[in-house]
């Protein structure tokens, strides 16, 4: 999957940044460009940013895209922001 190209090692723990759009019409992840023309992972979720519902859906979508269990991903930065950093706890990256 193309998302694997965005994974970096932070103290030997794989992490990647995402931009989240809550209350979207469809749940999906895609690769886009930011204003500087750099690639960016965008995650669209139908859930509202209320009581962690959108965050939970983000982890579910990314886990599916990366072929990992949902418990293998954790938000390490940006719990209350649209810009998040996700860490992969699973040792094996597909």
C-alpha cells in the first residue's frame, strides 16, 4: 500500500502524520498534497469530532489500509487536532 511510503522511524518506532476531516460523506484514506506540494495522508471520517469518535474511526481506517489490527496503532500527537501523528506498535510492518 502507498501509505507505507509515509512511515518514518522515530526512535525505532514507526510513525506517520495524517490530516483528518471529520463529518465527511465517506470513510476513506487517500494521499494528497499540502499547500507546499508535499505528499500528505488525508483521512476522511463520517464521525463527528466528539468524545473520541472520529479518532477511533481514524485508527480503524488506517489499520485496515495498513493490514494491521486496530490495537497496533495509537495517536501520539494531536488527540484534539485535525493534524495527528500515528505510531505503529506492531513490530512487523507489511
